[in-house]
C-alpha cells in the first residue's frame, strides 16, 4: 500500500495509469481541500484508474474509534487509534462565531510532564508520523463537511509537544499549506510550545507565516519550574531571546493558564508585565479546567477578568478566553492517552 502522502509513490501510480496531472490535482483537491471523502475523490479520476488507486492507496492511517459531542457547547472529541493500538485525541471546536477550529495531537503522550496537564501525567510513548498528524485533519474535515462547515484553523495544541517532533511537524505543515493538498494559509495554522528556544528559532525561520503560541503560564522562574519541568533547562532568560526572534515574524501568542494562588497574584502580574514589555505579543488568559487527580484549582472568573483588564490597561493586546469541551474532557490540558 502507498500512503496518500507518499508523493513519489502516487506519482508512479499516476504515470502507470496514464492519469493526466490535472486529474490527479482534481483528485487531491476533492480529497483534501474539499473534504469530499475517498469515493468522491476517486470519482474525479478516469474510470480506468479508479480500481488501482482504490486498492493501492492507504487513505487513512488512523481509525476513528470514539466520538464524544459536548452537550454544553460545540466541541467534539475524536478518539483515534493508531495501527500499533495507541489512542490519541483531536478536538473539533465550533464556537458561536462560526469559525470552526481543530486541535490536533503531535505525539502519543508527552515527555514534558507539565503539572497542570492530564496528557503530561501519562508519560511519552512515541512521536506521531506526519501521516497520523494529517489524518486527524482529513477525518475531522470530512465530519464537519457533512455539517456544512469547514475547518478554518488548525492548532497543534493537543497531546504532545510539537517542537519535540520537529521532522513530522514540518512535513505535516508542508502538506497543510500546499495548494494541491489542504491549502491553508499560514495564518490559519498555529503551533503551541512549552518553549524550547532552539526549536522555536528553527521553526520561525522555516515557517515565518505560521503562528507560534508560547505556553508561558508564569514569568517567575521558580513558579514556572514548578508548573513545567522543561523550564529548568529552558529558562525564562533563554526563552526571551527566542521570543524576540520569533516575534520578528509577527505577534506571538502567549498562553497564560490562570491557577488560583499559583500564578494569579500581584507579583505574578508585575513579573509578566515586565517580562513581556516591548515584545509584540497577544496574551490569551485561559481558564483552568479541573480534572480528577489534579490538585490545582482555577482562578475565579471575576479575578481572571481583573487580571486581563489590567494587562490591557498596561498596553498588552489581551483576550480572556473561554474553554470549550470541558464536559467531555476535551478542553485545554484535559486530553489523555486512554488505554485499551
Ligand atoms: S501541556 Fe503540552 S507540553 Fe505540557 S505535558 Fe501537556 S501536552 Fe505536554
């Protein structure tokens, strides 16, 4: 079998079946950009080629094994199984604005062990391949297509640290951006990281138009180390240099999860204001979604608003985010590697 993302293999298949290049382009547009599904994509090929394309191409590297739809908002959690029987999760977000987004995973589990994150508690199993990363987008696109929607934004904010899977992240971003494939503008794609300075700089130089989000969560070194063990190696000082480099491409998203009594006090506000001063950023203030087995608590909504308003007054572009999918454990930090 040839993977649908094996461009050389597909090219040989095309030549062997005497399919004109423009028919292959139509096939790819139907499959990826228009999310019309395998059968409709095959129908865009000459009849004589359909059978061999159908038998030879492996269209999906993941099997959708469960789907949970939120009863309180427009989120759907998709649980996929890999061919070696690991489970990973993606989340479709349908906010009231109508702009459908997809949050995808880049690894099975995660090696970063952030204390607030359910995925981090599961440990690391392996990197996802680019075909597994892309199949999350393909299958989710087909689901929302049947609702008359399309996925507007794809964010690498699910399970795993994408910058620790650089090779497959880069490959998948190439396919997400390429015109005969998913054809996303870079501004519709976002990669979120805990902050790995050399990888941030590499990423920013290769994909300057793709948005970068940094999970900062504290501008105090001691607090950040407690929340994110990676911060011991990649200190705030090192990170600031990379942040400045990345921001040359445009504003960097700063993710700030608000944790009661941990990072929401006066000293935390002042440290954040000082740390980000003169860097072009957009700060997202995020509520913490509590889950069983985690002793951390979220900051009350009213206090989050005060924190957010103070940042705005201090001159920072700031959004107080709400979180979708909390009732189906699909909100930020709630994705876990289920065991079968
Ligand atoms: S927050 Fe992200 S980087 Fe940290 S443990 Fe969870 S998945 Fe890994």
